[in-house]
């Protein structure tokens, strides 16, 4: 099967204000001849509308960082997937390990959020990954099996879902997984997806996330089952983000 088209997504987390939109502008202009990589920037929700205006008709897509399972209601402080779509988002991250930890989100909540994303016409970027102690205990593949089985909704397809393998010990720590460690998990995820959903599952993109930088992205991009990156810290700097994007370009 042909390799999926790469996707590089930036997750700004709880960082950024109006002035930070210059980074979106710089990514847009810096892309010049890169046409074979999909690009998404997920700013904080306060910047979504402005970011979509800045991205304009460029290849840069805008995404949310989380959504509520419901489409409206008495959920103070939450955002519905429909609201993200209304603000111009076309993607949304669900199940990030920081949300699983900070907001006690479990796999079934993550599944409901992915379904909410689909209901609103968004592509869900669904995160899975083991903690350091789970890796030390040899549980990595069992953990990601469980997360995938319980949180990926029925009806998944390359157009509505992206998986991000994000080992928790690698996020924001500078401890990137080696390309070989990433590849082992990605190949496993790909075969699980193919086992459940056949060719459509096998074509779902599997991104690597966890301390991706322009220095280590080429090694990750060389792995056959690494279809792109979910980039935190380095996505907040257009020069670094563009360096990572170019590693995934053909
Ligand atoms: P990081 O974050 O690149 O800063 O490690 C990745 C993520 O949390 O998505």
C-alpha cells in the first residue's frame, strides 16, 4: 500500500496571544515549495478565529486542542466541536496525555470526543502513548492496544482520524523516542488499525509526538510507519516548525 501523505501538526498548548499569530504567518510564507505535506496548527481556542483568518487560503489548517462530547449545554468552560468548526477549525486533538492526566479523561471519554469531532465534520487527532513506568514494565504495546481498542470509534477512515503516538515520557522532556522505538509502536498501531478496519484502517496516518525538533525529525521521518509529527514546543517557532515539516517532505 502507498504511504499516506505526511501530516505535521503543531500543538501550542496553553501558550500564545495575538502577537503569536506572526508564527502562523511565517509558516504560511515559509512553505514556498513544500506541497506534499499536510500542515495543521492548533493554537489555544482564544486564537482560533484569528488564526484561520491569518492562514487564509494557504495549505495551513487550523485545529482545536480538545472538545466536549456534547454539541451544547450547561458545561461551563468547555467547547463543543461544532464551536471549533464554527471558528474555522478543521481538526481537533483528542485524548492528549495532558488532558488524560489533568482532567482525568479515560478512553471512553476520548472516544466520545472523537465522535463529537466527526459529528462536527472535524478530523480527530487521537493521542495514545505509555508512561515511563509502563514502558519500564514492558507494557507499552499492551497499553496502546487498550487505548486504541477503547477510544477509536467505529467508522474510522483516513479522512476522519489521525493517530498520534506520544510516549508520555518523551513529551516536553527533550527525551525523544529513537526512530526505532517510534517505529516499533507505529508498526504495531498500523497493524492493529488494519486488523480492525482493513485498508481504511491501514491508511490512517500515525504521527509521532514527543520532543520532535528539526534536529531529530529526519531520523523519525525515515521510518516507514511514521507518517508525520505532533509537535509541541518546537511548533511555537515558525523556523523550527518549518524545519520539521521539510523533513517529512519528499
Ligand atoms: P513536545 O509536545 O513536542 O513539546 O514534547 C508534544 C505534544 O505534547 O504534543
